[in-house]
C-alpha cells in the first residue's frame, strides 16, 4: 500500500482512505479583473491608435494592455 501526503501541511494517509488533512484541494478560483473605461483612457498608446499606427505601435499597445491586465490580476 502507498501513502499520499499533502503538499501544504504534510499530513499523510493511505491510498484508498479519505484525505486526512483539512487543506483545500486547490486554490480558490479568482475572478478575472478586466480594464475599466478609465484604465483604457489612460493607456499611453491611445492617442497613437486613434491617429493610425504602424506595426511597432500596435505591438507596443498590446504589450501596454497586457501589462495593465497583469497588474490588475496579481
């Protein structure tokens, strides 16, 4: 027979028996936080986008948006 052990608390139990520890099975799901209208207005590249932009500007805009979303969803 084999033992299973919890990675959080170290509690062990035999395979086939109920889990011995009270730790949650997985981290609770977090709700995704998107950009607000104010966040979008404050993006540095908004002016360039409105005036027409080249490929480099589009890539920079996407990276800007990605950075803001990462910041909000830490």
